[in-house]
């Protein structure tokens, strides 16, 4: 069966709760399939309803009509396409899709539905990704890809491979791959985990970062026993901040469970914010600070990667001479070490700016090409590997496949 003979059905609205859900049906049998279940209030068959007319009625899953139907509206756009607007609960749209699937339609997801409208899969993927973006900055980068930034760059690389400009092609591939991590986080937030020993102010810190009381703050250790997360945006980048249980050795079963969850979250973190208590620091020299943080982590079987770790010295208000002492003893201004007072918000703006820079050290220029899906990044890496083996035709073919639409 060819693609033109298949009738597709797709839920166009996002999953989750909502007032109204929209189910689209398109194909040769769209009207006849939906007509098996739709009972119009005007008692006319769906095939007899005027194109473009909104029709109120009921959806009856039992073709015999013995069951009570759901009130909804249907609108035929053409002789082969229509939309069904039903209640927004998941069950309503799921039942309609199931009924239409049983009637011979093929259910597809939103991304594939959109892909049918485009000649280039990158534009289709960008359209879908923009519906998932949660910040203006992320959506702006995706919009550039929708308008052809990534496609144009890939076409230029293919041309370079074909005309023998291998060095240029490799350099452009490497540049795209450097932006791959950023691109994949345009729709999936960066994972930033706040960790450290008990009672160092981690919960106060996450509250200061997100701007509201997300975590319970109490002056006794062990208050946080679960991973508490908050979605936010830092300098326009989507971020999920996680507050974790204080890491220490304990025999308490509940605390142990919380520490296990903390370790699991640390293992997948894009950036770890390790919090130290200013009053407990032996020396404010940078090497000493890193050593203290590393020793604390190792004591609870956690390994800190300096490239993925931001050290925060919190509660600096409790150390009167902190600022002068730190400036005097730190041999260099290491941006990976910042002093804060979460209660007064001292140092919070600097910490936010530093987190943004640590996550995205090189911000692409406006309109730049940015790969934004795992499939794209993997294909670009495969093309670079092939070029490294001097298999230039293979590299070119891999890149061309990114530009070829496949709606199967």
C-alpha cells in the first residue's frame, strides 16, 4: 500500500490536561471511517455535511449505537480531511484514535504528521521542536533551523566534499558537532544538580535561584530527603534545577534512600553545583577549596569532574572577613568558585550568569546552523568519521540522507 492510500489519524494537541483536544484525520477513507462513529445532531451523514461547516454531534464507539456518545464537533476541511474537537482528557482522544485505527486508519505522532507537509525533514523536525521549546531564546534558534540554516550548512558541506574541499568540510562538520549539545537541549532542559553535605544551604540556594520557595528550609540537617526539582530559564536556556539530600554517611533508612536518589541524579547532571559552608572552610585558597569539595564527594562515593562542577561557598554572611580573605588568598579568579549568601541573594546573579556560561560557553551567532536532534548529531558524527577514513562519498551520502524525507 502506498503512502497516498493510507488514511492517517493524529492527535494534534499536546498530551496532558486541556479543555479541548484536536484529532486530525486525512486520507481517502477519512470521512467514511469517521462517519462510522459520528452522529450529527442534524441527523445528516458526515459525507453529506458541507466542507468547512462545523458540525455538532456525538461520537459513539459502538457502531450499533447502543452506547452513550461523547459530545464533540467535527469539521471537514476537504473531501479527504477533517478535524475532530473533543474534550481535552487523554481518554477521549485516545478512544477516538483507537476507533479510527480499528476502522483502518493508521495512527502517527505529531512530528510525523507535520513531516508530511514538508519537503525537508529538518524543517519538519524544527516545526515540531518549536512546539516543545519553553523559552524564547530556544525557539529563536529553532526558528532559524526551520528557515533553512542547518539545511543550508549541510548542503554546503556536501558541496565541499564533492569538489574536494575536504579540510573545509571537516572544519564545518566539527563546528556543527560542537553545537550539538546545545541544540539537543533546546527542547530538553539542562540538568543542574545542587549537592553537598547536610545543612550547607542547598535548599535556600535553589529557592534563591528560582525566585520562590520551592524547597523547605530548616536549620537542621536532613530536611531534604528527596530530589526536589524546579523548571526555570537561566539566560534564556531551559534548565531543570534539582535540590538533593545532604550527602553523608548515615544508617537512617529514609536518609539513605534520599542519598541514593541524589547519587542517581548526580550521575546524569550536566552541571553539579557543589555547595560548601563558608564557616567550615579551612582555607580560601582555590586549590584548598577544590580539595575540600573533592574530599567531601569522595567520602560518599561521588566523583566530581572539574569541567562539570561549579563550587559555591554559601553562607558568606556568617564569615565577616570572607570577601577580603577570599580576594587575598585566591591566587587566580577561578569562575568555577563563587561565594553566595542565599538568604540575602548576595552572589546569586553572578552564580546564574556563571551557570549559563558553564552550560553554553559558546553561544552561536543569530541565524547560525545548529543540529537539534540526536539523529542529526549522530549522522554528523558518522559523516565526520567517514571523512576521517577518507570515505568521502559515504560521508556525503550520510549527510544527504538528513535532507531526504521519509514518512514511512
